[in-house]
C-alpha cells in the first residue's frame, strides 16, 4: 500500500455496513452480552460517527483514500475473483487487478455485507467507486435482493446532491454496481474536527434537504440519513450516498418486516426505533434531517447511550437537549427548526422535506420562520402523556404530600396552641408546675402523632408496591398456563406494570438500601418482556439483575441472593437458546453469520447454566426437568458441555443427604 496523503483524502462511505463482529471469542471467560445479539443488531448497532480510531475499524467516512496506486510495468494483474471473497483480509488482495471492464485500484471500505473499491472504468477511462457483495457467490437471496434494491433506489435518482449509479451487473457470479467517486471527505469527518457554524449548518442542511425532496418526489425514502452517508466534494457540496436501507414507496418489496429495526439508532426516527416499519415514510427522513442538523450544530447526535438498546429507548421516550444549550451561538430560530424536525409525534414535524427547505430559506433570508417554540407548559404536558404511570404516581404522591402537610400544619397549630396555654399558665403563676408538665406532655404526644402519620404514609406506598409485584406475578403465572399467549387485558396490564417498574428503577437506582427491591423490579421487567416476546430487552434486564447481585454481596442475604442468581442465570440461558433458534431458522442471515451467532449464544448458555448450578438452582427436581426438557435448550443438550453439567448434577445428587 502507498503512503496516505492527508491533503488528498477521499470519502467512500457507500453502503458498506462496517461493524461486522469479530469471530474470535475469549473462551476462558464470559463473553460480553453485546456479542450475543442477533447479527441484525450487530450490523445495525449504533456507530460512533466521530473520532473513530482508523486503526481499529477501517470504516468509510473515517478512512481516507490515497492517490492512485501504481500499476505494474507489465500492466494490471489479473487475479481470480475468489481472492477477495467473504472475509479476505485486505493484505491478501493483490491490487491493481482486472474485474471485467474495471481495473480495481484500491479497497476503500469493507464491512459485514459489502466491499467498496476505487476503480477505473477502462473503456470510458473514468474513476469510479465499485461496490460488490462481500460474500460473493455465497450470498443468499436476501443479500442479493437488498444489494439490488440499493442499486435500483440510487440509480432511479439523477440529482447533483445524490451519488450517481452508472452500472449494475454481475461478473463471474459476483454482483456489483459502479457509482460516482466523490473526492473529498464525509460530513462525519468534517464535523469530527469541529462543529459547523450555525450559518454553515443551515446551508449544508438546505442542500441535503433539497436532494431529499427530489428523492421523495421519485418515490425513494432513504431511512439511514447520517453524517457518514453524506460525502463532500472539494467544494464542500454534499452528496447523499448509501441507499442500502432505502424504501421505494411504489415497491412491493418485503425485505423489511414489522418489528424489524434497521438503521443507525442515534439518527433514526422514533417510529423506526420502535420497529413500526409500516409507519416509516417521508416524514421519518425529516426527523433524520433534524438529527443531521443537530450534529452539525453540536458535534454530536441527539441521542447517544452506552449501547444500541438504550439509545433506541432514548429516541422513543426522551426529548433531546436543545442545541442552543450545547452551543450558545446557535440562533433561536435555527434551534426551533431543529427541534421541530425532532418531534416524537410525526404530525408535529414538518410534513415534508419541502416544508423544511422553505423554512430554511426563510431563515437564511432573515425572514420570520413559521415554527413556534414549545412552551415549558406544553413540554410538561407531553412528558406526562409519554409517562402516564409516573404521572399518576407523582399525582398521588403530591396529594399525599399536600394531605400530609395539611395534617402536620394542623398538628403544629395544636402545638402552638398548647405552648400558648403554657405561657398563659406561667404568666398567671397558677399551677405553674402542673401546667408546664402537661404542656410538654402534649407536645410530645403531637410529635409522636406526626411521626406515626408519616410512617403510615410510607407503609401505604410499600403496600401498593407489593400489590403491584404480586399482581404481576399472578398474571405471569396465568400467561404461562395459557401457553405464553397474552390476552388483551393482560397485555395492557403488563405494559403498565413494566412502565411502573422501569420508572421505579430510575428513581431509586442510586439508593443502596433498596438494591434488593431494585433487583426484583429488574427481574419482573425481564419476565414481562419475555411474555411480550421481547427477548433482547429481557436479557438486558436480567443482566442488570446479575450486576446488582454481584455488587450487593452478602448484604442482600445469602439465601435470597443465591436463589435469584440461579433463577436469573437459567432464564437468561433459555433466552439465548431462543435467540439462537430464531437466527438459525431465519433466511435473513448468511451461513457464516448463523454459525458465529450459534457459537456465541451456546457459549453464553453454557456459562449461565454453570452459574445456575453453582447457585444450587438445580437442587429442585422441577428445575432439573426444565433443563432436560426445555425446547430452547435443545441445541445445548447436543453439546459436550451438557454432558459435563449432567455429570456434575449427578455427583451433587449423590452427595446430597437423603
């Protein structure tokens, strides 16, 4: 490879999904929970757009292209295409090489699904970017469909703000398409050095929005707008790329199903984040345009969390911090435009990209904008609508506080009244000793009454919390008896209880005296999420339980901690088995992805079941029968780890007193 020249950096963000997971696994320790997510999660996990170490991930938008690689004196080398099939390391590719009528000069981006080369189209003597499916002839039908869907979506667009597609074809079983090569850098790279000024941010978004208006007019919804997918030429003009997740409004494609989450969490709309793919439309792109503007102004995405699931939760539930609070230079009107794009309710956003273009033009011309800022009262009402359980509890708490304060005020008045009587008695010098003793006694009695009232109010809360726990447990037992199917009334009840537990955890997570109650809330949240067919979220809840139990040590009580540890480990193992089975039965993943997911999930199953054994969970015959019969542990029972676990169980059984 030639030395890279920072003055001639070129961006090649085109449609390579570049967060493919490593196949190496540390077999001596528990693998991170993140590594056991389904490949769709791994491919679409939140990308760190800015400041990425190029030595760690050669991701397009952060890796720069170099000047054209030198050609050997005897002409370009012709090598078999198999040399850069699935997973081939970059060092193994002997470039330049011939590929049909193209001369591949340099690999510029590679990920779990695609690889992009800088190439020269020989017959037209022009430089292009050539993208092909990374798995080559091993690509399954869904991979090929997505690949051609991307190519057809981009090829249907002829606009200066869209990277053009020149040719779509197949060479020796390798699907490819060629597109315009944009010399410059990505918007992510530009913002990574410094956020843009408010004026330049508005100008940049205006040009991007005009291209999106054209795309929408041609029936194409991008669905993955983010800084890394915007390429800047030498004049800093933006060009939209990566239509890998684009949706044709007039197409009957079934590549995306309801409940499937595709895109980059930090920049996707709430309807995308919740998996409501049937509600994703042009207004969803308006949200992503607002997220782009937010990043230009602040240097960060509207929502960023430690993991993709938490980011998705924030996208759905939380309001973004106003750009003006992060960058005081942001104009009030531009701040308003950005926040209107980021409204949770699609009906409150600009109803088309054209409306956003018109608003930005008004801002650029110094004219009054049409959007109005959200008042504090309106913001509070919206928060209450999104958090009905918390609102109800706060209302009840407020009433209790008002009632309690009123009672305390009355009691305090009685105290003052008694004090006055005491003073009068002292002044009149009549029965001074007797009256003083009686007044002090009354004050003590009043104080005791106040303390008793506060204790009763606290006990009322504990009773209500316990009632919710018992009610949830009863419903979950009924669901199990019904074969795991939630009735309509049960669905509403468990959803409300799940919200209650999540909000309870948020309020008390730092209270060291309530760690056992918080662990129970996490455990019940996980059980509800299982009943609601959300195993990924349930695994996250169970992981929180195990972390709390580890921190608590013996302070929680040895028996309680061991019992909850065993149950949580076993239920987590079952969920890993369920996710593994779903992936193996799905047609959306490649053979390599399925094998990697299988090894990762089964390793987690083995680890968790051994932890359950260490917690004496299998001392119960019922639990041993579940281990031997649960349908989601079928794959594990075929592995050597299962035989070793059975042997340990038999040894423990022989040692157990009769």
